[in-house]
């Protein structure tokens, strides 16, 4: 008998975006998306270079075997995949997960697309999966990401100093935010307000 996992692949539909389980069929669009803004050159992001998109997808799918859920972010108006995000560091026993590995083509940044993506993911986590906490983390130097996470209604838990070491030997300080289940109603109201205003 196959035991159902806490997190199963799912499609999440919004007005601007459609979040689909990531697969190799998304490779061509993702390669174009990461070229828009040369995102792989931003040393504090997870975006792959165009030639590494296949490896990036393979690594994400390996994570799915461990209970993670990577998504392709499809822009509904254009029909193109413009980025990626995922549920990972999944702790099924304690009903906690992290939302991250998020990046979008530059043309989609600060357009409201990220707000709707987070709305869909957080709503699924809290209202379908009954999560008790969702973490969001970012690089200390990624100030735009830190501001965007705070704008969602997440609270900063702390900074993990010298948290990881990059391939070139540079230490990363990681800023940890979270939303807990009792805070979700207020965060949900805030996200709706931002989406109605077209906020990023």
C-alpha cells in the first residue's frame, strides 16, 4: 500500500500566475527567464545560468523525491514560464515547511506577480496542508528580498551568521522570517490588500 505524503504535487491557479509542478518541459522557458536580467550573476540568488537549467530542474526533482515541491511559475497573460519557487525543508511531523528558491525574470519583478505567488503558496500551506509555520529565508545582502518578505506580513526570527559557505569561499548570513498559523488571517488580509492595489 502506498502511503500518501503530506505534500503532493498540485497546480495552484491565480489571476496572474499558474504554479505548476516543475518538470523538464519547462527548461526552455526557464532558460529565457533567467537571461532576462542575467539573474545567475546575482550572487545572492538561486537562479541558474541558462546552460545549467537542466541540472537545476534535475536537482529540484530529486528534492521532490524527499517530499519537497518545486513549481514553475507561468505568467497567464503571456503563457510563458517566468520563474520558479518551491516548498522545501519540509518537516511533516511538525507540519512546518520553508518557502523559497524563488526567482523571476526581471520583467516580472515588482509587478505584483510575487505577491500573488506567495498568496497561493501560503494559502495552500495554511488552509489545505494545515501547516503551523512557514519559513522564508534570504541572504542578508538581498535587501529587496528582505523588504518583500516583510511586506508579506512575515516576522523576522533572526539572522544565522556564517550560515553557509559559497563555492568561492564567501560566508553567507541568512535572515530567517516566518508566518505562523495564528498570524495567517492577518497576513491573508494584508496580501489581499496588496493584490487589490497591484502591489509587488
